[in-house]
């Protein structure tokens, strides 16, 4: 899951002005917290990988 988190983080942070931090893993689903540039918590996302494609919702 660390590899998935690092790949997601690189992609998400490069395309937004937000930062992500790893939260928890439940039943194979990675949950991350999203923060703005001032380190204010905004929301969370679930991150999964299906057939080599990283997806989040």
C-alpha cells in the first residue's frame, strides 16, 4: 500500500495545489486526507488500484 500511496500522492499533488497524507487501510482500501496549502484539512478520499490503474473516490 505504500507504493500505491506514493504513486497517488505524486499524481494528485502534481495536478492540484493540495497535499495528501496517508490515513488508514481498511479491507484493502487506502484512505487519504487532503489538505490545502495552509495545511487545513479539507476532505478524505478512498484510493484503490484496479488492473494497474489508480482510482480515487
